[in-house]
């Protein structure tokens, strides 16, 4: 028994090594996938937070704009380009908010 060579041929041994290596790679890939999924969840949360802050800021700006527009109309002064931009931002935020609610943007 000590003097005999094993009955495993080099191709069979190579095949076994490749199977073990493949299993190790599969495990490592699964681990990396889980880390990436966790990072994506954090990024998604940050994007939602920034979106909510942008919507709140646009709503505040639109409110201030409406207040100023009311004062300007009572004095007969023409609205400025800033007010036009703010009105456009308000419209974009309203559309964005409606799009987010209508397509599952508030899920999680």
C-alpha cells in the first residue's frame, strides 16, 4: 500500500480541484452580492431622503413665491423671472411627487 501510486489520474485530480475552486468562488460571489445589496439599500434611502427634502424646499419656495406674487399683484408690479422659475420648480415638484406616489415611490 505504501509503495503503490494512487489510482487517481491527473485529469480526475484536476477536475476535483476545479470543482472546489468553483465552490469557493461561488461563496465569495454570494458574499459580495450581499454586501452590494446592503449598500444599494443605503443609497436608496439617501436618494429618498434628498428627494423628500427637495420636495419640501420647493414647496416652501413656491409658498413664498405665491405670497410675494400676491403682494406684487396688489401693487400692480410685474412678476420677476425668479418668480417664473419658482413657479416652474413648483410644477416640476408637483409632477415628481405625483409620479412617485403613482409608481410605488413611497414603498419601503
